[in-house]
C-alpha cells in the first residue's frame, strides 16, 4: 500500500527527516511513535502534500504510484486521508457542504456518479453516528467553535465518509479525555478492514490500548530507530524514549 | 466637439435655473456655483486621491437623462411613492428643506442637485410598518448612446415607521455614467434596512445621506460586484440621542475594475452606536479603496463606534487602499477600528485540498465565504438569497459552490 524509501525532508533548509524506510501492507495498521520534534508530523504532512517541505532524497510509493508527484487533492482522490493533529476552523464554510463537495470530487475521480443531497444526508447521518457527532455539528461551519474533542471526532467522521485506502492519523489522541478517546478509537476500529491501511501517529502508548497496531515504529530525530510489534509500545511506555534510543545506539 | 448634444459634465450645467419653486432654483444655483468654483475632483482632492475621475470629467456625454428608478413592488396604502417632478410642480412646499438636508453638496452630488430632472419620494407616515421590502431598480437600457443618469431618491420615515428598501443598480457595457443621490430622513425610533447591490456597473458615482433622529436605526448592506469605476459614499448623521447605524459592505474587484467605498458616521448626539464592517476581495488588476471616517462631536458622550475593514489581495497586480480614521472630540466614548489586507489562509486551503477539493474550487469556496459573512448579516431572507446569487454569479465556480455557507 505505502512504501517509503530513504526519505529525507528539509524545512527551511533544516533536515527533519533523515532517511525514513517504512512499508505499510494492505489492511495493516502501523503505529509511528516518537517524542516531540522527532519528525512525526512532518512525515504526515509530507504524505498529504503540504507546501514548505522539501524532499531532498528518497521516494514514496502509494499503490505503486509516485505519491510525492501528486497535488494534495489528487492524493485524496486516490484514497489518502490525513487526520490532522490541529484541524483548522473555516468560518463561513459549512461542514456538510464541504464534505459533499469533497466526496463528490473523489467520486468523480473514481468515475462514479455524484451523490445527490438526499443520499448524501443519509450517508452523513450514518457516519456521524459512528463517532457520536451530533447532527447539529455536522451542519456548522467547519470546526468553527468546536471543542478539541469535537474536532477530532469530526476528523474521523470525515474519514468514515471519504472511505480512504490509506489513513494517516496525526496525534488523533492529543487533547482527548478518556471517554472521547474511546469514542474516537471505536470509530477508527470500525473503519479497519482488509482493504484499508492506517498509519497512526502518536506520542503516547495510551491510544494503542484501544487501537491495537500490527506494527510499531519508533521515530527519533528523523530516523526510525526501532520496529516491532505492539509490545514495543508497552516497552516505550515503561522505559521512555531515551532508553530505547540508547539501546539503539549500543 | 461640434456635436451640440454632447457635453462634458461641467459644460452641461446651465447658467441659470428658471423652472421649479424658488427654493429649488436657489438650491440648484448654489450647487452649480460651487461646481464652477471648485470643479469636479482631481487627483489633488484628498477624498478622491485613489480614484482618478479625469477621464469621466473630460468625457462628452449625451445630455439625455434616463434616470427614473423603477419601483418593482406594490406599496401598502398608507405609503406614498411619488415622482419628484410631479411633487415639485404640484406641491413644492412639501419638499422645501428636505433636499440636501445634510448641507451644501459638493462634486458629483452637487451635479445631481443641479441637474436631476425627476426622481422618487417614498414617504412612510409615522407608526407605519411596511412588512414587505420595497425594491427599486435603477436600470439603464443598453444603448449605443452614452448618457448620464441622475437618479434622485428621497425617503422619509415618520416616528416609529419601519421600512426595508432594496436597491439594484444594474450596469451595462456601454458605460453611461450613473450619478445617484439617495437621501433618507429617519424620525424618532424609525427603523430602516437598506440593501443595495451594484451589479457590474460601468461608471457609477453614488451617495447615500442619512439623517437620524433619536432612537432610530439604520442598517445598510452594500454589495458591489466590480465596475469600471465606481464610487459610493454613505454618510450617517446621528442627530438624536440613542440612534444607531450599522454599515456593512462587501466588494469584489477583478480585471481592471476600480471601486471605492467611503463611509462617514457623524456622532452628533449622545448615546449613539455605530458599527461599520466592510470586506473586499481584489484580484486581477483591480483596485479597491475603502475610506471610513467616524466623527464624534464634543457633546456626543457615551458614543460607541466600531469600524472594521478586511481585504483579501488575491493577485500581485491588484491594489487595495484602506484608510479608517476617527476624529473624536468627546472623552467618554468607546471606539475601535481595525484593518487587514491579507491573502487566503494557507492552512484552510490545504485542509480543503486534503479532502479532495481541487485547488481552484478551494480558492472559490474561501473567497465566497469571506464575502458571504457580510451578506449573512442581512435579516431579510430573500434579500440574502439575492445577494448570494449576485456574488455566486461573479465568483469563479459560483455554480459549484452554491450552498457552501
């Protein structure tokens, strides 16, 4: 599904990612863990196509295609989804309108007919229920006046609607209390499937109690220093990143 | 030049005024005299610094005045809408002191006073609440002739009267000049909502003068959709204690459009409130000007006045000039003003694109939402819809983003 090869990325001339190799198979859920400043969000943004990130070396293949060549909207149309750590508010643009426009843009790319308003509302209600997002919030301006938890639920709601093949979830757990975390995790788990891969980016092991990954990677200072199964996350929780990094250097 | 039917604006001023009541002849005479002395604005005229009208001043127009606004709605029985020409012939005393109540006009407004041949007077008697909005259309028929129109409208609301007015200034491509004056006199506790749409106009100079008695309320929303050269002034004189006005505007320039909005709010009495919110988008090689002035007189204590102008500059060849200013002579006041000139928010654009929305559509969505927030404040739903449709017709991908807000 996703193959990252020797990826080097600079921001404002400063190296952030220093040779990432990562392969996520079809239907797999990978967790990418690391301390603040290790480059986790940079990787997420590079995968989604944000401006300002210069790839100096390496490549990223998505379903065999060169992902880095595509503009963000084409990546979305091809099935890549980024769940933002800090979803931006867009006053004046209704959530539901924007998602209908987004879904129909993606459907058009797939050669499918656009959904009409009635079918879309039906689908939207069904998906909103998945993350217990109140109907009223789906109709408000995008993330405008949403609480931290509502924003994150809105991200998963969007993911449910757009049905991506590869979802990159950037610190979806940050700012959530335990109840909100459970709701979000349940939504994500419902969306797991044999055709859908996920890359879950997180600082803490806590989220991985609820979304159990197939593979765990540890990113420190722009490099993946350890890869293991879900037990690696538990070790990190117990010992901290410093010790894992030290072990790597030995 | 030998064509006797074509003259510049100043050439078209008669040397004497021989018709109409004495007071009107005097009014017109003073306006003409002021124009002969001061001329029309030049680039050295402060209030016209960013809006050069040399080409208009030098143009020879046909003398024809095709200026009668059409009333598109039926009126309740108690409300009268009469031709100014007819009233001036039959009962001129009714209008004495009611034209140019804001003081001696200058420049284009003076030209209107000197030369308007007809117009409309809408009078809403005290205590009358007009439920359905009244719509006026100032359409200039497409014609190869480039004429000048001098629309003149007087609106008077008695105490406790209420009115919603919608004015549509339609343009065409032959570039006639429309030079309009609308005067509004609000009695005590009268309430007026005024929506005004400038469709893609050729040359247009317009002025709205509002005089407000105690506890009256005036809400204006102006939507300007480009224009080869458009200048619009709105002035509110808050003369009675507790009066309030809200002046909102949304403007859009593209191509070689040049639009210029000036607002003036004069707080002459205490306990009055005013708020101005103008938003604009400049793209192509367009120029947008905003100049907002709040004057607080010495006796106008407990004034609250706010002013905001936000602009999006969407191309390197577009220009925005903005100048909010306050002149405050009272000490117990709350006043604020703010200006921004920026571009579309990169984070918002990126967010939309990561959901599959193409870049140009994402641009259109954010552009429209920026202006629509002004329209959203209009309380009359059909007017809101009409303004939204007018905006959508001018914004790229308008048809694709209907319903976005």
